[in-house]
């Protein structure tokens, strides 16, 4: 192999490597969204608890997928039955095969969440809007339920910034009382 052929092949491999890295990074990079933007972009918003996780090899595309079934406690926006199942790419199946996608939330059986979900894709996949941004974990401390996705909670943007403020906890601006949070999301969804 002459040096020109070697350099050409090396450059070709470098271009493929850069394209692959760029594709993987852009697939899980999302811009920060306000609570109003999450509400606007979600087709379905609910507060519920995880009943089960089931990892399958998806029949539509042979990818590993996780089906998570929720008991819906409070339907905030959209339509859903008493239980609702979402399908997300990734998971671990028997035999040690797994697929993990950075940013795709995982849910624990028995835990509660408020989810902001878009319309499912043509293959039935539906991860929260903004990935972790649309995934709020519900916790209870001293009888008070609160929510957090780990980011500072913001509501309306621009001229509407003072409307329907969240009841943020002074010591933790990433957390809000569950009832106040749900009422704020309902207000955003009515606009």
C-alpha cells in the first residue's frame, strides 16, 4: 500500500469516527426547558407510581426496549387509562445483553414520578420531554410530598414570568410541593 492510499484510508476512518461521535453526542444533548415549555411540548402529563419494568427485544426493530407500567394517580394533561405503559429504548435482558442510552430515565418499581410525555414515535417509543427534564421524582418527607428533576424549577418565561409561580422550597430551588407543582402545570396547560 502506498502512502497516498494509506493517508486516504486514514482520513476516511477519521471522518467516520468524527461523524459517529457527533451523532452519539447530539442524540442525547438537550437544551434546558422551563416548566412551561415542558408543559407545552407534552401530550400527556401524569403523576403515577411504577408497577413493573419489563425488558424486551422490540419486535418492530429488534432493539432492546424497556416497558414501564405506571399506576396513574393524577392525570394532569391528555388522556390515559388507570394504568399507562411507556416504551423506552434500552435496558438489560437475560443473557447479559444490554443497551444503555445516556439521558434516558430509568424507573424503580414502587417509586412515584410526574412525567411529561410527548406523543409516542411511530415505533411506540416515548421518553419524557427533554429526557430527565420531563421526569420528576416524587419523594415524601415528614408527610409532605415534593417533586424534583434535579434542576432549578422555572415556570413561565418572558412577560409571563410572574404568573402562577411554583411554591419552591427556600432551601432547595430544585424542589416544589407536589400539589403546588401539579396546580402550576395545570395552569400552564390551560393557556
